């Protein structure tokens, strides 16, 4: 077996490095996705604000004409 010839610190460091190579990209992508979701949410709310303001503007024009 490969493990018999390896010392314990070497095995532990290999496991640590492999776990970092797996966990770090997952963590980075999670943070990027979370940031992107927050950004999209703020864009959508501002778009809805624009629509609401436009509707209010049309309603005010209609009310003034009556």
C-alpha cells in the first residue's frame, strides 16, 4: 500500500491540501452567488420602483384632466 511508506505528517498534509482544494472553490462560488443574488434583487426592486413611479405619473395626469 502507498500509505505504509508515508509518514503521518505527510498524510495529514496531503488530506489538508486536498480538502482545501475542494472546499475553497465551493466557498468562493457560494459568496459570489450570494453577492449576485443580492445585486439582482436590488436591480429588480429599482425596476419595480420605476414602474410604480411611471404608473403614478400617468394616474396624476389622468386625475388632473378630469
